[in-house]
C-alpha cells in the first residue's frame, strides 16, 4: 500500500481568508458625541477671530483718535499769527484767520496801506473756516461758518462797513479738505489754485475730477476727520481806546479740537442755510428762530457744524448759596429742543429733534462749555420736541452773564435771568437722508459724528516789532 501526501483544500483556505476578523471600533453614539465636541471646539475657535478683529479695529481707531488732536493743534498754531500794527507792508492775501484778529478796510486811511482798523474782541465761540467736499459734482467748497455768524458779517449795520472794500481771510477756508482727513490725503491732482473749482463752485457743467479717481477711492477709506473752534478768553493788557493797541496785546484763546467719524463713505451732511433764521449773537432776547438747510446739491462729504438754539430749564440754581452752602443737586440737567417759544413749522421742529441723538456733544456759543447728551427722550406722538439729559448738572455760574453784557439787556449778576435760558450752541448733526430739492428741513438719521471734543488753552503773543 502506497501512501499519498495530503493536498490542502484550496477552497477551504480561501474561505478561511475571506472570513472577517473581529476588530474593536466606535459605536454610532460615541461617534456622534465626538462630532459634537469637535463642532463646539471649531465654533469657539471661529468666534475668537471676529472678537480679535473687532479689538484690533477698536485699537486702531483709538490710536487714530488720539493722534488727531496733535495734528489739528499744529495746524491751528501755524495759523495763529498776528503781525501787529507796526508791520510796514502786509499783503491783503495774507489774512489772519481767527475771530479777534485783524480785518482790513482799504478805504480807511492809516499809517500804512491796509492798516488794521477793526479788531473784534468778542468772547463767544467761533468755527474756523475749513474746506469740505461737495457730494454732488464733487468739488472743494468752503464751509463758510462766518455766514451763519452775524458776528462776522461785514454787512451788519452795527459795523457800518462796505463788503466791497473789506479784505479778510474769513472768506477763504484756512485748512484744506485733504489736510483735515485722518490720515491726511495728498492734494488732489489736476486742480489748479486759480481754477473755477475754487472761484465758481456752482458751475454744474464743469468736471473737476479729471484722471484722479484714485483720490476719491482713497477718500472712501478715510473714516476720521476733524474741525476746530476757538474762543478768545481775554486780551491781556489791552487798551480799548485804539485798535492798534489791542492788536499789539497778548490774548488767551480756548481751542476746541473736534474729532469726527464718518459711519459710511457714502454719508452726506447738510449745510446750514445762512439765508434762513440765524440766532443773533448781539441780542439773546430775540425769540427763537427757524433754521433751514441748503439745497441737497450743497450737501458735503465731511460732517459740518450747525448753529442752533436750545433751552435750559428755569430750575437752575447757583453752586453755592449766600451762606456758602452747596445748592447744587448733582442731578443731570435736562434741556429742551427746540425752545418753548419756537414758532417754526412742524418739519422744522422735527429737523431740530433729529439733530441731537444720544451721545451728541455740543458747545455753548457764549461760555464755551461742552455738553454730552446721555439720553434723548422724544415727545410723542408727533416727535416735534425732545428732552436731552446731559452728562452733568448745569449751575448758575456756568451760564451767568455779567451786567455789562449787552446781549441780554440788563443781566443781574448771580441771579437767573430768563433771557439766559435760550442758548445758541454749535452742534454736528448726523448724516442726512436724501431729500428733494427745495426741502429746507431734512431728516438727520443715525448716530452723532462727534467722537470727542478736546479743549486746550493757549496764549497768542503778536509780533510787536514787525519782524
């Protein structure tokens, strides 16, 4: 008998190889839990990026805001020069920019040609004439705040002047639009100094943009700008008998540096119409006036200041009584817009109401006090009156005018006079909604463009030797 070797059964081996092996794995529940944990982690990581971006943006904006005031201060001080009365020659094109400085009258004889003959020495707050950018048919335009200040109007009967013979720099912007942007832009090309752009800004057929469209693209990226107000506190050692003596005197000025923010590059701001109702700085007993806006084609790109009226409550008390005890309540003062005696139309009243949203900062024209609105309560149902809660209490010492002040007739010192309650203030309204031509009462919508108002006091020493 012969033994035959056993041959493996290939079919059996293949079946054994294809048989699945038992392995350890995750259940469906465990897998779903892992996915949920992973998703939560991704969500947490993703939320960190917007927060970081927001913090970086806020830090960048804060840094820009802090650097605006030094830039504005340097430019303002460069303009604050007074050659004094002994300068042998003074070109009329080189005017002095601030209220309280020289105005030249060519027809009044003097020791030299165009000698200083008028020196306004008022102590109320004035806006520096700055350049802005018109939205429609973009062009550089002057804000011309002197037109809404009767104090600087040479046609005012109290000054008895002829505008045709007056030479002053009030008519021209002292700081260009590209300089007051932050960061500043370069000057736009293809714009000559003597072009119709500066001399006739009402020409609707002129195209002043040329090939410099890149400038307007960069303008859209500039969120911040600034403006300047100024107030002459006093004249040191002045001799009121002659304008020349006053011109040679040192002066103390309060400078108001206003940081402005544009919420959108397409925002437009309405300008106040100088032909409409304007408060008279010489007489505060005149009933409240009805302001109005220029036509929409005069709207500008950068926020612009208005000069309007508010009313303080008749419950204002002195800080200390006759016995030296504190009379202040430390309760924030509530002011009213428009004033109670306002007789304008309903659209005009609603326009004034929308000019003062929460967070608005405004400047008292007479005293230079800066107030911040912490709450705005609009009276319903017509929305024609608003009550503004300020950031602090206003006491009598803040608003009291001396008995020598002719603006309120007879002002009794240390006594609340009802004429002192209607105040004229400088305020920057929010962006304006588009409106039809001829509509003098726009609706301001959104938040205030004012980020901060910083006040600095400086002393100006005129050049007395003519060098």
